[in-house]
C-alpha cells in the first residue's frame, strides 16, 4: 500500500533536497487527476483536504475514496488535513484515516498556539499520524467561487526566528509552516520571499519547513526555497483557476457541447498538466524510479523504501485494515476450534 505519513515522507525529501507538492482536494475529480500526475511523474505526492473546503466535500465521505485510490498505486501518497483549526477536526481526520494533520493555531497568541499544538501532537503521535503546525501567519484567501482579492504579505506576521525555534522545540511537531512573504490565493504584485529569514529559520529549526501559498511563486524562487530547507509546498489556486480557464476556452471553441463530464474533464486535463509541471520544479519528479532511493522496491507493486538510510517508522494502521486482521484471526480460531 502506498499510504505514508508526512514525517516519513519529508525525511526523504529533506535528505535528498527536494519538496513534495501538497495539492488541495475540493472535488472527487481532483483525486485521480493528481494521483495520475504523480504516477506519471514517478513522484511522491500529498493529497490534502483543508478544513475551509469542507463546504465542498464531506470529510468522512471523501476519506475512503482517497485512501482507496492511494492504496492502488506504487508511489507514496500522504493523506493530510490542511489548516485544521480545532482538535475536533483533527480527531475526525484521524478517525477517517488521514496519515497526517495540520493544526493551524497561527491566529492565536503564541502561548495558545503552543498549548493547542502540543495537545494535537499528543493525540496524533499516539496513532503515528504526523503533525504540521504554523508559526507567524500566512495570510490571503483561498479561491472561492470568484477570484478573491489579491494580497501581499504583511511583515508583522512573518515568522520570527526565535519563536520558530521555541515552537518547534516545545511542541514536537513533524513539519513547520512558515510565513516569509508567501500568501494564500492570488498575490498583489510580485511575491517577494524573505530568503534571509528562511535561512535563519532553517539554522534554528530541525524539522522540515513548509511553504504555503505556492500559486504565483516563480520557479526560481521555489528552487531557492527548496535549497534553503523547504520540503513541502502547498498549491491550489493556480490549478483551480487553470482548470476553469481551460473549460472557458473549450466552451468558446465548441459552444455546441452539452456533455457535462466532457466539459469537466477538459478542466482536469489542465489541472494534471499544472500538477506535473510543479512536480518537476519541486524536484520530486522521478524520485520513485529504480535509480532513485524512494521506490526501488516497487517491483512487487507495493510502495517500498530500499534506501537503508530511509527506514519509515511503524506503518500507519488503518482502522479498516485492523478490523480485517481481527476478523481473520477470529475466523481462523473458529476453524481450529469448531466446537468453540
Ligand atoms: P495557494 O492556493 O495560494 O496555492 O495556496 C494553497 C495553500 O497554501 C493551501 O494551504
């Protein structure tokens, strides 16, 4: 099976200096589109569902679909909760089979963010689910029905180096989301990332760093951020807007079209292209090929990691797998002992 938690996945990315793309799922069509892109690029991938997007998808209903799609492919797939804001949502995600969660306490004062994050780490770690959290605050808006206002980052909410070190040390998180000029949604003007701050955060903090607000950032800036320790890049607005543009063009070219699935599929074709392009820039393309360390043992069509340096911890146990296992034991003991 290809499901992996964030900690194990980002360990490989950190050691091999690339970033894994984390793409938001807001509709069933994104699932196969993004997984297909990853399989074609031989790239690990993170599929994430943001709490703010639960108005588009039902967490408990979409989880089994994502898990089943992930289990069918021979690349590592991390299933992540994006911007969870409460312990309740985190627990719902863990119960539904997510392998990783983000708790975003960045709107709270530092002490409250630490307390909330520690609580989430205690719960999630007990079932080998990884935890990402945020310090400083990445502003902006995720895309809604129409394009939201473009934002520029506000310096007051940039991540402070000393706070990042304290936060990572005290909470025991597996990945840290930082604010260095990145914003969600569309950028007002050109994005201007504070690479000096990123380098300082990197030397003060050991855990892999996460860059939210990937849409609109230039390829060279991505490469530089990755060289300075970014291992996970969140990306959504550009693929959503790209899909819509493609549909608009298709309908202009072929106004006679009436087949809804064909219209929607044009949009997802564009999404796939965009995602494949990001995987190339993030350096995750071809990490699952025989000459790379991530997926050398995929010959048995399950996801394996042959790099001796890369030994994932205990595998994430899905509730459904556990039930299957227990059922097998019960049936076999009934066979051995027919009279009870
Ligand atoms: P963009 O929509 O700006 O790419 O950001 C996505 C994101 O950071 C989700 O957490």
